[in-house]
C-alpha cells in the first residue's frame, strides 16, 4: 500500500513538474518570437557584415530556443491527442531537415549530411514527432562536434528486430566512461532529466525519448572513440515487401 | 488603400508589424485588445483583420464569435497571427472567418503582407 501511494505521489509530482515546464515553455514563446522578429527586421536594414553576422546568430539562437519550447508544449499534448502514423522514408525526411538546419550548422562552422542508401527504407512513424526527434539529435550533435567536422545522419535496417534505426553521428570529444554509464542509465529510466553530455541538462533527449515512446520506438546512444551516435529506432514498414 | 486592423497586445511586436504593413502600402489601425478592436471595426471598417489569439482579457475566439454575429462584419476576412499555430487547424476555424494562420515563431518579414494579398485575391 505504501509503495503504491509512493508511486502515485511520485507520478503526480512528475506530472506537475512537466505541466509547470510546459506552461513556462509557452510563456517563453512570445518573447522569443519577438526577439527573432526584431533580429530579422534589423538584418533587413543597412548593417555592416559583422553586425549582420551577429544578428544572424541572434535569429538562429532564438529559432533553436523556439524549437525547444515547441517540443515541450508538444510533449505535454502527447497523452491528450491522437496522432497518425504512416510509412515514412526517413532519408527524405533527413534531407528536408538538413536543408532547414544548414544555415545554423554553417554559422557554427560545421556541416550536416545524410548518408545515401541506394535502396530506401521505410519506417512507421508520425512525421512531426520523428522530425522533432531528428532535429533534437542534430541540435545535440551540433554543440558537441568539433568545428570543421560534418555530422552524419545514417539510416540502417535492423532486420532481426524488424526496425529501422536513424542515427545522428557526431565527431567530438569522447564521452567519459562515467558520463557514459550515467547516460545509459538515464536513457533506460525516463521520465527523468537525461544528462546527455557535460554542461547539458539533457532536456532535449528526454523529450525525444517521450516522442519515441509514443510511437512504440526507443532512443539510444552509441559511444565512439571520437564522438557519439544518438539514434531512434522505430518499426520498419512492411509496405514495400507487400508490393 | 486597403485598410488593415492589427489586433496585437505586445506593443513592440505591434509596432514592428504595423511598420512592415505600412511600408507595404496598407492603411493600418492598431488595437491592443478585443474591446478596442470592436470600437475600431465600427469606425474603420477594415478590409482585413490580423488577429493575435492570446490577447489580454478576451481571447481572439470571443472576438471572432462576436464578429460572426453581426451582418456587417461576419464576412471580414481574418488572419490569425499566433504563437499557437501548431495547435490550430484552418478547417476548424473557417466558420469564424479565418482565412489564414501565420505562425509567429517561424514567420518571415513579408509573410503578413503576403497573407493579406492571399485573402484579398
């Protein structure tokens, strides 16, 4: 009985925390959108090259913050709303995201690319949620990759599991063993704040794990000598095999 | 000259948007909230209304509901300009006279003039 009460109390506490976070995220949208508009207005005027570079950084930073607030408000609606899942070509989706994030990566002296597959794979997902997960991983990779390196999006089929994995590989400092253990533990015990890397709250990864879970998928990470791959794994679509 | 009523409760954003619209050749009237918008609609008779959703006091929905109940305002096209665009569907709002939804979090400087041109075609 005590265990049950404790569990419910904890759940209510988590729910309250998420609600407060969502409300805060929504409140932040207006000032962030205003900052972005003011920066766009400034950029459209007569400014020096250096001023233009700085104003573009304000625009890109406010857009990054707006994506996070949007993800937070979206995650709060997961339980309330039904959403469609459909067969999706993740490579095409990744290419769209690359086009959208190219200015941000360029401003940070990095690039983003998709590894091409000659035989496209399909997975079953909600387009909006999958897009948010990949954007999130890309954002994470941007800030932990070395300047001058390329972040790669890779799509592989895991035939035994019947899933497709979309991974975002960055090239940066290796995660310490201690940090890696913490990350693995947190990835398996959501909802909690996931400490993705040093100096990160891991909020973005926590949201990504919620989105993946809502689609019966999982997220995870692979540690490399020179960086990491964060991935989402979702059910493969059988649409092509039925043709 | 096309008359635009801009209902926006953030004064800095209102000033910025009004500046863009004026530069684009529109005659802009600003209202910071729903009650002042009703007064402005009576006096200005706008060709199009640009409306924020979460206003101080009454929301845009109360205002739109009221406009739909009057014979001389129910056909005035409305463009919602909001931070809540991802939560709204145009087809759900068509009966309120909403013709376009512009997302404040992603809009570019020329999106509002383009939306006006689109609804007045």
